[in-house]
């Protein structure tokens, strides 16, 4: 409603392309009051929680938009609208997202940077390590860093010997378990939220130039 008391209605549409975080839709508004809104995804056949939306009000200065208040957030479908004040399916109960990281070269560590505008709560990191014939006990460690400063380190539950293909899984098991020499479960804290540009990587003691990590799979919630 305008400051003159005129009530106006309008519609704004946008396309969802692929998966992951979409380009925000910005609707410029003049002076007045926002009385309500409804956000839907017409024709959506995705599972509940497959599309998650957030409506914020903020201030635009030049090309920069700064959100000031979240008006609504939750999952959306063709029959489930997002309206003023909706707080449904909060971010910490979103469906887990899976991302396959880059496959590093032999002798290199895995590394994944949290994308801009995202925050991740890691549920698990799974990766294979094929070791060379050089005799040594490798100790993989998963680390989190921010601007080059390490703030979390989770060592594997066991060392990995030579000439082995080991599957490593860091997750919130509550305790470290070592099922076998080729399938190692590693305890990971569940309460840490990684900010944009934080880095998830391995730091492996006694890593040989012939050792080869595969492409890691990250399971996480966007928060």
C-alpha cells in the first residue's frame, strides 16, 4: 500500500535453472507498506523440500543489495505457497545436498571451497585413497580453514598402509570406528557451520607422490 493509501497488486516471475542456489529475484518497491505476498512454483513435481525459498526485505545501493530482515522461508511447490511470516522447514532441516568435488592429481590433497553466498553444515565427506607400493603408514586428516587459518582437524580412525584402496568416511558417528583396513569411518563434529569461502581439505601425513585420492563426495545442509 502506497503512502497515499492506494493498494496495488503485481506479479514477478523467474526461472529455476538446474540445481543449487539460484540467482535471486529482486523486486524494487517505492515508499509504502508490504501487505502480503505468495511465492509458488507452478507445475513443480519435485519432492517436498526439493525447492527451498527465502523472501527478505532489504536496501539497494547501486548494484549492491543488503538484506535486512527475513520475511518468510521454507519449501515451495505448486500447491505449497510461501507467504508472509512463513517459517517452514527451517534451513537446519533441509534435505541433504550431495556435491562431488574435484578429482585431485596423484600426490595431491582434496580441497573444496564453500561457494559465495552459501553456508554449509557438513554431514559427511567420503573419498577413496589408493596408496602406492611405497611402504609408509598414511594418516589422512580432514581440516577446515578460513582465510588460511585452520580451525578444525579430524584425523582418520586408522592409518592407511601401502598398496591399499581405502574408503574414508568422515561423519557424525559419535565415535571413531575402524571397520577394516579398506573401509575407515572417521568421527566429525556436527555443530560446525562453514561460512562462504571456507575450505574443506585433507592434510595427510606421509602422503606419497604416487598416492591418489578420488573425487570426494560432500553431504551437507545449506544453512
